[in-house]
C-alpha cells in the first residue's frame, strides 16, 4: 500500500469545544471544512449527508469505485485528511463511528477505513483499521505489524470506536487501547505506534486494494480528538462502572497470576 503526501505549511484549527477537546471532524458544519484536505476523484465520492447519521445532523458518505486514484498511488481511494501531527510521547483519545451498508462488498483483500499515516512517503501506516473478507481489524506497525483486534464485519449498524494511543516508536513506551460499542475490546497493550520521529496524520474514508471491483460506500460520523477519555467516551448506564484500560490490564494480570497459582506443578 503506497501513499504519498505533499505537506502544507499551515494547519488551520477550528474553534475548540473545550480545553481537552483538541479537534472535531464531525461534519456538523454541513461540509468538510473541518478537515485539512480531500483526496477524491469527484465531488460525489466524499459527500456530507443528513439521511444516515450517528449523531447530530450530518455524517460523511465515502464512495470508492474501481479505478479511483486521486493521488496516483497504489490502491483505489477517496479519503479525508487531517494533519493531526501526533508526535512521539503524546497520548490522545479518538472517537468516531463507522457504518458499512448492508450491500457492502465482501473481498478477501484489504479495505482501510481509518488510518494514522506517517508523514514520510510510502508504505503501510503505523496504525490502521481495515476490513479483510468478513472481518474488521486493528493493526499497528505497518504491514508486518501486530493485529491487536479482530471482529466480525457488522453491516447495517453503526460501529462506535473509542481509541486511546500513546504515540511512540518504542514498544516499551507506546500503547493502544480500544473500546468498541462502549465496551473495552483491547486492554492497554504496549506496542510501537510510530515510525521513528515521523509525525502522523489522520485519514478517514475508504482506501482499498485496486483489484476490488464492486462500488463500495461507507459512512463515518462524530470524529473527535481529545486529551481525556471522558471527552470521547459516552457515559456508562447509571449504576454501571466502566473499567479503564489500566484497570482492565491489572485485572487480566491478576487473573493470570491466580490461574498460575491454582495450576498443579
């Protein structure tokens, strides 16, 4: 998967909702003005719509047809780009929702729907969400990296994601945690989440192997980037305590220790 980006010198940041909400790309402006740039072959490939939304009034409908190649690179794509500029050592929280329509094509090839790409040219990104066949996946570390999460591809309903990332090229420093539909799907897991000192940028839409023929649509809504979990995590139902990634990791370690103690030697 080869990508290329010509960098822009200036990043315009919209007004912030709070000090810890760093950026919103939720399309509530009624257009794509919250985002830095579009990589699209035509106006109908990245459309802000009001008939299929997760929250608010608007969402994004991304369409890819065979041959769509707006940046003369590998694969077919139509994506929004935001220069989020994550640097080594920072921790951020991200929230968004993605819907695959009931007619979304099944293909035993990669189909990326969200990615954090390195600023340098070329190669798979340090962190990406993608579909292969009937499975959604989260991978860190490029094409040969770790697949931290797998789940069946769900069509016809919104998939709600909350992602926590400590960005670092050092696997002893960087980590990832993922909530899916309000439940912890990946406890805090140490991993190299960055390539060297390269900053990252966000891409949202659809990017897929060029051999896939059927036209595909995917919807995205509610993207938020924040410095605190509570700014992106929906409140738990009354009386329900939600474990943080650190708490869940501690419980997992304790359960493993108890299991080892109970095992005959």
